[in-house]
């Protein structure tokens, strides 16, 4: 069984990410909350699995079933990449 771990580091998120940005699947996710007490950054790399879905064709129920299946045993990080398409 794996355990989620949290660390506080004395760097800005982009500085910390620069050390792992070259690794496969490296990702930096940051919250968008405006206050410093609730600002979190997540760094990850080398994912076990990469899931892709067409957001328009994926129903809310399907997405919830996905989360219910994988959240108990996996750390899930992701982003909506529709703004990345050219």
C-alpha cells in the first residue's frame, strides 16, 4: 500500500519543478486560490498510467466511476488540455 506524502520546500514551485521537468511525465499543477494559506503545488513524474478522454464525449457519471475506481489506490493528477490544441 502506498502513502501520500506532503513536503514543504523553501523554493518557488517553478524552481522545484525545474529539477524534474526533464523526467518522463513530469507535471506541475498549482491551485488557483488567491490566498497563500490555501495555495498548493503538486509535482509528479513517471506516471504508472496515462488516461486520456475527450471531455465533450465523457459523461459526468463516467468520470465519477473512473475516480471511484482509481482514487482509493492511486494518486491522480491531471489537467484539462483543451487549451493546448492548436
